[in-house]
């Protein structure tokens, strides 16, 4: 497999989209608007310091399995982040630069051919909670030779959880830092349980100020 020289660390931005962040969004994560300042600080720091941002965004079709008019809020949720709608867009504070958008249906060979020479951010679209249901994620992470991840976004107990646990399972020993004041959960009562479990499994916890003060 082609390996692209990496700057070691990537910032992993999970689903910082209008429907999740804005109070009038279709699936607003309570309190998500309070972390926008930290999300902006992390984004600005990455761009100012040449750190690649790897982002994920829901990009749903109305028929996706995750969507339901009678959701159980466990396996199904109300319609949100429908492709092409304002709510599916990323908030301005986390806008990506020189972005390579990777769709779930993109052929992996074609995606890997586009990576050499691409120094900008990467955005994985997905149709389910788990970013790794986009089959291009694993090959791209390997090709980039990622050796450190700083992760933030929403929602901590759904899409963040799939991202963190997917990285832990697929890349044992990969240093992962979760930015605790740049995440929000749908059920904030689960925060302590999740963070304690991830910390036990090797995930480092840090605040935004610690991340942006650290030379890289």
C-alpha cells in the first residue's frame, strides 16, 4: 500500500455539523453550542500549525437505516444531516481547508491515488454512526502513516464513541487524546463512564488549552 509522509499528528473532528451544534438543528446535542469556541480554537490552531484535520460528517439519504420518524434514540434517530441541506453543513468555526471529500462509495484505489501531494484536510462522509462504515477510512489512515490522533466533536456517546473505539481496536498503541471540553454527549450522564473506560485503555484526556499550548 502507498504510504504518504505524515506530520505525525492529525486532529480528528467528529461531526461538527449545524444539525448537531446549533440549538435549532434537527438533532441538537444539548450544550453543543457551548463548545464552539473551543472547536474554533482547535481548528485555527491546526491550520496555523500545518496539522491535518481528518473530519467526519453525516451525509444521510432519507432511506438510511439510522433515520426513523419513530426513533428509539439508540439505534435510530430523527432525520438529520440530509445530504445537501443547510443542517448537513459543518459550522463555520470548523470549516476545513483544501478539503478532500471521501464518500462511502468511492473506490479505495481511486482515493489512495488522490492522496499523494494532497496536503489539505480530509473529510469522510458517512451514512451511519460509525465512521469506519466508510470503507476508505482504514486505508487512508494507514496510507497517511498517522501516529497520533487528537479527537473532539459530537456526540461523545455515539459517533465519538465509535471513532475512539474503532481507532483503539484497529490501531493498538496509537496515541489518542480526547479533548474533554470540546465534546458533548447526548446523555451527559454517560460521560464519566466513557472517559474512565477510554482512559483505562490508554486514551489521554486533555483540555483545549493544553492542546493549543503544546508545541508540535
